[in-house]
């Protein structure tokens, strides 16, 4: 028994080489769409998301909710905060423009998140 304990102590003391490479995830984009229009919106949005710098620590979810007899409601959330909502009818509509608009609004929300509201340098009245 003593030999086993000494063996495990010896193995734990010996430095082991780790060849693991750290992988940094820039940000997560989650797809919760259902319809063909929602998948197309996600496709265009994800193409723009790939080119977006400084997205570390930001989680974006595209969620789709079916509204009976009307179409769907697409919601874009950033860190569980709604930043963009759009409604799509049952007919095909141009989706690329909506994805670009959602990305511009998301970029603005990311920029606003960078500012700390409690910072004394940023006063409410500008003085």
C-alpha cells in the first residue's frame, strides 16, 4: 500500500508536458430558427458575423417564433438582451437587407455595452 502511495506522489510531482493549444472563441452565434426565411436570415447574418472583429465574450441568439396566419417573428438577442425584432410575412421578402440592418444595430449595441454607465467621466447632462 505504501508503494502505491509513493508511486502516485512521484507521478504527481513529475512535470508533465501538455501539448494542448488554447483555442479562443470569438463569440457565439446561436441559431434557433425554424422556417426557410429564418434560416436564410441566419445565413446572411452569420456571413456578416464572421467578419466582425472584437466579438469576444458576446453571445448572440437568433430566435424565431411562428405567429399563426401571420408569419414569423425574428428576435436577435445579445447576451440575453433583445436588440432587434422583425416580423416576416408568409410570402418571400428580401431578407438580406434585414440581416444587414440587424447587424448594424448589433454593432451599435456592442459599442454601447463597452461604455460603463457608472463611469464618472460620462455624465448624464454632458457636464
